[in-house]
C-alpha cells in the first residue's frame, strides 16, 4: 500500500505483487496492469470516504478469490440504517410478547 498512484503503478509493473493499493486520486478504481513477468497485477484505489472531489466510496474485497468491488458509502449507510430499524422493530416486537 502506497499513497501515490505512480508508485503503485510502478510496483505493479514489476510483477512482484498480486495486488497494489494506493490513494491520493480521490476516484475509486480497480485496474489490471500488465507486468514484466507476463501477468497482471491489480491496482486498487478506494476513492474518498469523505466525498472530496467525487462521491464517497470504498472497496470491498475477497482476498482468497481476488475479487473486489467499489461500493458507495451513502448506499451502505442507508442499508445499515434500514437493517438497524428492522432489527429494532424485531426487538420491540419481542419485548411486547414478553
């Protein structure tokens, strides 16, 4: 993990890494970079959780499968609030029956 994308891209091209992460750009991206060993290295930039310069994002990944997806922070927060409200209703309903 490095801050600047040009360092991440340089690291990726060596073929010494399966995955390189960086920040700084404030734009989420998942990029395959060809490396000198004939393979590809993934470069991930999660974007900005604060929403500076673009919408707030993060990356969720499965390291065993090497699968990653860019997620929107606001959508995740909305889902969590809905889930919490649903679980609060279940707790309230349970308490009424006790």
